[in-house]
């Protein structure tokens, strides 16, 4: 039974393909219309691109909100610089402590108990630099935090008066 069904299927499909081939050869084929030859259009005159503003721009914000956002960003940057300066001051302070231990225990070529004023001068310079970086970094970190807080406070006050106005990204609302 299966063989009969398979032979009928093959016979029917091969005769259909043969019939389609003969029909396609019998049809009068019409050649496609010729492609029209159109004249070329001239290219527009090239101009160099306009000057692009590379600064971040917040669209659809009021000038007050933009100023508050700049104040917050200034606070973030100055605080970041301050904390980096505090970190560098800490590294310099550890170096000064290492030089201080070298002052009491000189390196192996020198006999024990020998005083080297060059190491003491270097320790004093490094220690003074550490104190300067710690002081400046602390002022910048605290000042940056104050600027950020002032900008956020102004932004909150403005948002309470104008709740439908769009806010900058990461504004805390």
C-alpha cells in the first residue's frame, strides 16, 4: 500500500513539473521595457559642518534649573578632587613615616647609629607636602559637599514651585 502511494506521489509530481515547464515555454514572452536614460542630478554644494557645542546640554530645562545643576556638578568635581588630594596626602604621610624610620635605622652600607641629614631634609619636605595635600584636600572636599548640597537644595525648592518642569538626570527625585 505504501509503495503504491509513493509511486503515485512521484508520478503526479513529476508530471506536474513537466506540464509547468511546457506551459512556460509556450507562453509568448514579452521583453521587459527598456530602462529610461535619465540625466544625472548634480550634487548639492558641500559646506563644512557647523561648529558643534561639545558641552553637555540639558534640553527643555529652565535657566534656574540649569544653574542649579551646574552648581551640583561643580560640587561633585571639587569634592572628588579634594578626596583625591586627601588620598595623595595620606600616601605622602606614609612615605614620610618610612623615611623617619630610615632616619633612626640607616640602610645597611652605613654603620648603625649614623645620622644622615639628607634623609631628614627629604622627610621634612615629604611631610610638609603631605600636610599641604591633606589640608587643601580637606577644604576642597568640604567645599564641594557644600556646593553640591546648595545646588540640591535650590533644585528642590525650584521643583516644589514648578513640579511639572522636567528635571536633569540623577537629580534625586
